[in-house]
C-alpha cells in the first residue's frame, strides 16, 4: 500500500525544489537532496516518480542505495518490480538494500520473484539476504506459503549465512521431516547455524534445545562460538539461563561481554541488575564499549528496580567521587520528573566531575522531556559562576539548549583562553553546538 501525506504551501514548494536538485551533476548536491527528503513525513506521488526516474538513470552505487533506503524508511511499497528491472547487474550492496526494501514494506506478492532470485543468484551474501527477507514476509503473513523443498534447499545451502537465516523461517515443526532437517543442523560446522537451529527448535516446543546450547557453551573456547551460544540462550528467555550467562559478563572479549549483556536484558532476571551496574562502572573506567547496551538491558529488565538499585549505590557509604559522577548520569536515563530535584542536588557536590556530570544529566532529562527549559534555567544559571571550567562549559551548553542564547559569548571567550584546560572544556561543550556557530579567530 502506498503511503502519502498531502502537503500544502511552502512545504510543497520546498519538496519540489529538493527533488529538482537530483538533476544536478554534482554528487554532493544529489546526496544533500536525498538526505533532506528523509526529513519529510512522506512524499507526494510526483516526487516518488521523480525518485524512480533518478534511480533508473543514476550510476553511483551509494546514491542508488540511498533511494532504496528512502523508500524503505517511508514505507513506499508497490515498486519492487520497477527496482528489480534496474538492479540485475548491480553491486551486492544495492541488491541487499533492494531486498531490505521488499522485507520492510512487506511485499508478500514478491514470493515467486524472491525464490527465483535465490536460485539465480551466485553471491552468497545476496542469497542470505533473500532468505532473510523471505523469513520476514513469512512471519508477517500467515498466507505466505513456502514449499518444504524450497525450505530444505535454504537449510542445506553451501553458505553458513544462508543456513542461519533459513533457521528463522517459520516452519511446520509438526512435520517430522522438517523437524529432522532442523535437528540435523545441530551438528553443523557453523556455530551460528547450530545456535539458530537450536533456538528454532526451542521456540517450536523442544525444551531439550536449551540444555543443548548450555552444554555447547560450557565447552566453547572460541570467542565467536561463545557469542553465538550466549545470544541463543538470551533469546530463549528462561530466567534460570541467567546463571549460565552471568559469568560471561566479565569475559575478556568484547563481543562475548556484549552478547552476555544483551542476553541478560532479554532473560529479564532481576538478579542481573546489580551485576550490570557493576559492569557499567568497570567499563566506564576502561573500554566504554558496552555502556549503551547496559542501559538498554537495565531498562528491558525493569526500569523501576534499576532506578532503585542506582539510588542504593549512590546513597551507599562506598560511593566515591568517580561512582557519584558516573551514577548521576546513569540515573538520568531512568529518572522521572519527581526525581529531577535529586539529580540537581548533586550540583553542590564537592567534586567538580560530579557537578559537571550532573549538568549533563539535567541536559539529558530535558532531551527526554522529563523537565522543561524553565527548570534548566532556574537550576543551572548559578553553575555559570563555578570555579571549574568544565562545569561552566557544560552550563553554557545546557542553558543555550534551554533558550538562553546570550551565554554563547562565554564559550567563545573560553575557546580563546590561554589555559589549555579551559579551552579543552570549551571544545568539548562546543562539539554539541551546530557546526559553524562557534567559529573564533586566533
């Protein structure tokens, strides 16, 4: 179904002007136009026609991918046959963007085309994307029928990525032949295929699959092997699986820790909350690779219990300056409007890092819509007089975002300071401002 929104007046004129820019000979003008079109809620039919003509005439791979991604983002369906005519000899990136488009716009009528494309395609990267697209369409539409012989071809493909994606296709596990094909993959050479096959069997009611994955994980030595089995355990969402996943939160390999964090969030065991907070503190001091993943996992488990655990840590006697500075920013991801004043109380902390991070936390509260601009101005204006340059620079950033534009002059002066720490603090705050706003001479 095509999705259009009627636009009027200036918006229509601006939209036509942007589409007209696609006729330029300049690559960057065309790139700008495609990026600008993403900001519109939807596109008029005449603009869609212009984009299709541009796609057919354009030779640059990146720009053609951008058109497909734009159609995918706007959910503009009904054009897969047009795109199919123009991607026959294209790079795999364009083909994969095309199959993403079919999957995301739920073009269920493309089944025969997809199956034929699978058998005709020689690039395994593209074949795996085709199979993933078929899995999406079959999951979305009960009337999307797939012959078991075709499914068996997917499951026995020479490429492991294809076999792994085939495991996510919704199949009739009451058919003993189909179930046997999936069980055969438990002995596959690829760890990901073994994990995905076990997950498919588990979701079909085979309770032994979880034990199989746990056993494989216990004997795994390779980091990718561990990652695959940990991810599968998390997807099984059994609460007692956390006891297995827990020890991998401290693994030396980043990819293993990442999947352990993701799995902890999916399993939703509240026992994981203090462990994840401890890991956050540790990663904050070291690699900082998984901080956002930890926040997402905590939110997934239980926002209220995670909030209470953060408060317990902040109020505990062992919370040093580093812990307070870290936790006040973490709290901003969870705090409600009623808790905003608790974060503000840390603006009076004796440690400058805590005060600076408290300002960043208030900024984030405003970004989340928890507090308004008046709250920011009322509570942060005094921080402009702080003795620490980072606190002052963060205050400028927060107040400017709240509408007090005159404070920008303070940051300009800091950027011209003879003291490196002052300039450094100002540069950090300036990175959050629009490009070109803080150009200074000297």
